C-alpha cells in the first residue's frame, strides 16, 4: 500500500485540519511568549495540555479519514489484513 494512495482520504477535511494546525502553531508561539515572560508554571502547563489536546484532535481526524478511506478500500479489495496491521501500528504510535 503506497503512501500516495492514502493521502487523498483526508482531502475532505483538509481545510479543517489546516485550520486546527494553524491554531496549534499560534498556541505554541503563545507558549514561547509565556516562557519569555516568566509566566506562572501552572498557566504554562495548562496551555501545554491545550496544545496536546489540539494535536490529538488533528490526529484523530486523520485516523478517521484513513480508516474510512484507505482501510475500508483495502478491505473491499481483499488487502484488509495488511491495512489493519498498518492502522494498528500507527494507532500504537499515536497513543505513545
């Protein structure tokens, strides 16, 4: 299963994903400013948690697109075992 085959399945959510990533980028810049300004540790940690949650949401959007698109197609084309193993491998990385 080539990577180019998989890339098309997140196109439906591409703008939403990009919007979320831009938000994460802004949050990370905000974290940098907080450190530069010697802000309170708990406030910084709260923002770190928000960034992690936002990235998790992006990951879940991509996982859903991959599952509904690439994995479903592979199952229909009798390549399901390989696609499921690939999905499980990426889910394991995602959960670390």
